[in-house]
């Protein structure tokens, strides 16, 4: 049982943001308890594991002196997803404090009450200014060090560039490099990575990582329709309370003027505790706003589980990155957004890297060609997913949609009108399966029963 896989572990959790302003420990504490581990509020003699990220130097020294296992947050997540006690040596913790001068090592208050609410840039304007100054100084310190781990940064103009990278513990780096290599080896025919795409976009500015938004406003396809699919083959996305968590953040202010990122990131099939981690990491690493639904500005879709949701389908159709939650954890560990390709869910959604590559190679706004050779379609108002979203999917994949059934040769979804022998009446799954497989599925397998 997954609930007992860490029954022999007594953990002490010390997980902070890179700049030392926010404590992430609670989320990982909950996950450890759910897997049967005991979590100690103090670093006592019973502690067997320390989950460590940007914590106190004294904690690091104490753990090393006692021979306690020091692991990163990635170990917790891997144990949870694998349902087993993973070898700790694969996910060692890194101590970035060792590379910083003693004068700028992070200091934090340690005697807050149990229900203490930490100040954040969102709830304290004065603190926001201090935080921005601290983040800028920390970035300067980190970029002055050398390392060969590729890192992606968002410039204020919205473009993606390489940055000098931080130097981390050599054993930690080699373990992470090994893990990334293992992920790559599991995938065949990898499409161009972000680094390659950025290099190509430098040579040809018109092909800049699908930055040009799709112009489909005239079809009102990205409208405010909020209905959710109810069929078993299209799972509901996120809970209603999720929208209360969405607060588009601002990039670091320059010349006294803030600017919102032009890219949006969407979460799907993700529990609230993971959503909270993603929101906090995005707020710190910058470069994205978080949106509830995929639209023309979306570049990344994060899936907590590899389930076929409406946002995953729209992400594939728009040529977005469709990634696992691990991408956020690795980026959190390094303090920068890292290359996405090792975390792409290409095994579960083979169409995702193909559409993303097509999007990159597109000279203008991307529109797929999956349904380009299909006859005109009519989408039933009774369809599930909702008619507007299904029309959007067909349109994004190059199909043509008619507003009236008499002009169509294919009718998608339940249809109660008079049927014609020359018209195919197909299930909505024909559209969804074709997008996932990146090929037009045989229509005879999706025929709706003929009823008078």
C-alpha cells in the first residue's frame, strides 16, 4: 500500500524558496505523512531523513555529522509517484549556501507560532520592494558562478534566452544529470529541444517559439464558455476553487514600470497542494502568468496525472509543451526554469511533441492540418465536450465547421434531426482520439447508432 511505503522514515523537512522568503515545507510534510512517514518538528536523534532545500547551514552540518540522509524534494515526489521507497542516492540535496559568501547567507526567524502567516509580495507592498531587491542580488551572486547545466530565462521583452548558470554540489549535479539522461533514453525520436528552438529563433526571428497568437477571435472559439465535459473519456479539469488561486504575477520591475508576462501556463489533473506549489514557483521564477484554460497565449500545460483532459487536448492542438509536474520540481531545485524536453509526456500523448515541432516550424500563427482534408463538419449542440470547445479543437486542427447541419458531410455528437444516407454521424471520441494519436481515426469505429 502506498500509505505505508515510508513507514520506517522519520523526516525533518526544511524547504525554502531560493531567496529565503517563503517556506514550502508544509506541502512536502503532508505528502510524507500520506506515505506513512513520521515527520518531526525538530531535528532530534530519531530523524533518519532530512528533506532539504535552501535551509539553514546548521541543519546541513548537523545532518552530515550524524550521517542522516539528505535528500531533495524530488525524492519525496518520486516515492509518491512510484509507490515505493526510492533509493535516496538518486536524489541528493544540494546546499547552495556553500557557494555564497558568509555575509549574504540567508537568515530567517525560527520562532514563529504554528499558524504564523509569512509575508509575501502579494500581501505586503513594502515587502515586495525588499524581495525584488533581494532576488536581484541573489541572481547576481548565482550568475557569477560557473556550471554547465543549461538554464532558460525570460527576458523583460518576453523572449527566451540562456543565462549563466549556478554552480551546485558536484555529486548532486551528476545525479541530476544521470536522471535527466535516463528520462531522455526512455523516449524515441525526440523533437527539437528548447535550446535548439531558441538557437533557430535567433537565426529566424519570425519563427520565435510560437509567440504569435492564433487569430481565431472572429469565431469566438476562446470565449467565456465555462461548461466542463462530463463523459468518462474527457475528465473534468480543475476544481471551481482553483480560479480563486490564480493571480497573474508581474516580472521584476525595470525603469519603474512593471510588465506582465505574455505567456500563460495552465494546470490540469492536479490536486490543490500541487497547484499551490506551482503558483509559488511561478511567482518566484517569473516568465508566466497562470490561466485556468488553454488559449492563444498558452505555451505550457502542466498535468498532475497523464489524463486526457480538455486542457491537454487544447494544449496539443495549439502546439504547447505538455509536461509533468516534475518539471516544476526540478526548476524549483535549480532555481531557474530548465529545459522542458525530458519532462514532456510524449509516451502518454504522442501527438504533443509532433504538434509542438510543427508549431515551431510554422512561419506564422500555427494551425494544424490533421482535419484539413476532411469534409465540412457540424458539431451538435448536445455534444460533450461543449460545442464551442469541440469547434475550437476542430478549427485548430485545420478542420472546417458549419453552423448548420445541411452544409456538413460529418455530424459530430448526438443528433436528433432527420438523418441523411450521405452524411456520417460520428461520436465526439472520433475527434478526441484523432488529436491524441495525431492521425485521423477510422470513422467506422465511431459511428453513432441510427435512430429515428
